[in-house]
């Protein structure tokens, strides 16, 4: 079972993913938006 992750722990991941999306855009790679939702319950 996973643990609860604090938002501050995810910030570096968000910046990394955003950087990859920007580079893909400038390289002409198709980019599509996605939404990630946390699992609820257990």
C-alpha cells in the first residue's frame, strides 16, 4: 500500500514533466494534455 505524498514532494516531478513537454513542443513532437487524479479509498 502506498503512502500519502505531500504536494511539495511532487513539485520537482511537475517541473521535470513540464520541461519535457516544452522540449517536445519545440521539437515538433505531438503533445496532448492529460489529467492525473489521485486514488481515493483503499
